[in-house]
C-alpha cells in the first residue's frame, strides 16, 4: 500500500469525522423557525405589574379544574391588570389527559405569532369541544384561522422541537418545585395550597400580597 494512498485515506477519514462534528454542532443550535429548542421555560405574561406582584398559574388546557378557574382568572385579569403580572406556565398531565400536550403545543405555536393569550382563551372557552376529540388538531387549526394566524407556520410550529422543548422546560420546573396537580397557583413566589375558585378568595390574597410588597419597600 503506497504512502500516497494512505495519506489520501487519512484525509478522507478526517474529513468525514469533521463533517459529523459540525453537523452535530449545527443541530444543537436553535434555528429561526423554532425547530430546535433551547430548553428555556415559557414567558407568557399579562398585565403591567406596577406593584411588583405576580400570579403564576401552572395549568393544563384539558384539565376540568383549570377550566373551572379560567373565568375567575379572566375577572382577576380585568380587575388587577394595572397592578400585577399574570403568567401561565405549561403543566400538561399527559398521564390522564391525552390531548393536554398537543393543546399546550397549540398555545405555544400561537405564541410564536404573538397570539398566545388569544389561543389560551379559545382553548379554555372551547375545552369541552376538543378535549375528547381523536383529532384535536383540526380544532386548533380552526382556532388559528379564527385568530388570523399564518396557518402553515402554525402547523409547522405545532410539531416543532422548539415548541416541545419550551413545554418540557415548564413541566420540569413544575415537577422540580414539587407541584403535582393542576391548576397550581403561585402568588409572589408562594404556592396557594388552599386556592378556591372565587374572585373574592384571589382578591383577598392579591390585596395582601400588594400590601406586603408596599410595606417592604420593594
């Protein structure tokens, strides 16, 4: 075997492994179309938050209890939108809700077109329609059209790795914090273990949190 042949063979081998290396690196970088995830949690907020108080809901779009709390949260958003920040984080309980994950994907995909809260509201308002469907994506595409989204982009983002990574990051955060049910509400960093589906309950808790924040000078 000639030295020239060996040299050529070595170059080819090095080139092959170099190609593998760079391909691997490229696959780890998030692309502009959201097809590769970064593992970061979602950041969907509503309200001006002038008081510095935040109410976070870890929710499941298919969860009946979350659906029960939805109109309460809507009233609170209207009442406190200037004072506190509302945030929704994904906590799909896939073990008991077969369509929870794809619904979370729909909301996240809409969020990539700046319509997260609009899709969030449609999913809860129409929960009974799509939650037991064997083809829930048909409903979600209808909602996308209703919201004047780019439906082709929505369909692509719906199944993208980037969207899935964000949901999984939220899910991991919930589990790391020891949360095991939905909805789980966290007010200014404190879990509300006795949350009740009434405007009065949340208003009292929010008013107390705002007062405490003011008294602390933060």
